C-alpha cells in the first residue's frame, strides 16, 4: 500500500538553525484507497517565540514548555513504509530536515495543474476545490487554520485532488526539484500578465538583475527559450 505522509511545520522563524520547529503536523494519504487519515500533531520545545510569528500560528512559548525539542525521527514511523513526503511549499519544510524519501511540493504541483486558480495558497485552494466538489474535508479537522495538524490535513486533500486531476507521483517529485512555474509575471508593469504577453526587453532586464529572485529569472529564461525555439521552427 502506498502511503504519502503530508507534513506541516509551525516554527519560530523562517531560517534554521535560529528558527526552530514548535509544532509538527502529519496526515497520511493512503493512495490506493484514496483515503485521507485523520491528522496528528504535537508541540515541540523551543527557546523563544517572537511575537511576529506567534501572530501567525498563535502558539505561545508557555504552551511549548516541557515538550522535547523537534525530533524528525518521530515523524518517520519506522513501522510505516512511506512512498514520499509531501508539504505545501515544501522548500520551507526541507530547510529543517533532509528527508530520506522523495518529496512532493503541492504548491509547485498546483501551479502546474491549476495555473488559473484564483490563488495557490493552501487555504484558498482548499475552498476553490471544495466549491467544485473535488474535495470534501471534514471542516472540524481543518480548524484552526495555520496550525500544523489542520494545515497538513488540508494539504493531504489537495494532494489527493492533484492525483485525481492526472498528476502522477513521478511528475510531482520532478516538479518539486524545479523552480516554481508561475502562470503570470508577478512584478513591474507586466504584473499579472501571462509570460507570452511580457515584452522581450522586460524579460532581458529581469535576467540582468543580480538580485532578482532565482525563480523569477528561471521563468523569464524559460519564456525567452520558448520564443527562440518558436523562431527556429
């Protein structure tokens, strides 16, 4: 039986080792049965809780007091054979632990499968798919948002919808290793425009900027290559 373990971390910041995991959520997708298990979550001991991150997940330092620090081995369950690990924006979770199994980023996969979704955030995708009848999570298990267990549960349903839409595990693992394929240009005077509508001069300008986000450069370069290939045809 293929099991994909969906994970979500709540943390004290964005960059380890200064940032620590303060809560872990896991939720198993039993792929052959198309079944999402109930989520599990636990707090982890941490040394600090900056107010700006507490404002996101509302976990206090006092709540974490007395719990052992983050231990990635607990997530792996030696008795469970996992086909992959999945997370929404998995680039974040992989900062905190080098996974011994393939990784699927549901955010990068959703950009590929549903490029015209109104938003590709976890919560927005949940409601968008729910409105179309493509997922039906138990609302009680999705709450509160921005906590590790409920967010992992929502992501597991998004992952199941990606499989139902025709994406394969092999596809999604490959997409996870690449930059984000953005459906539109997110900056400048071409913000919100599909890449084919972005002027060539603007694409060239993007490529020349030393501080430009690497994912944006990759998307610009991909569009330049597409045009060059089309000119040769």
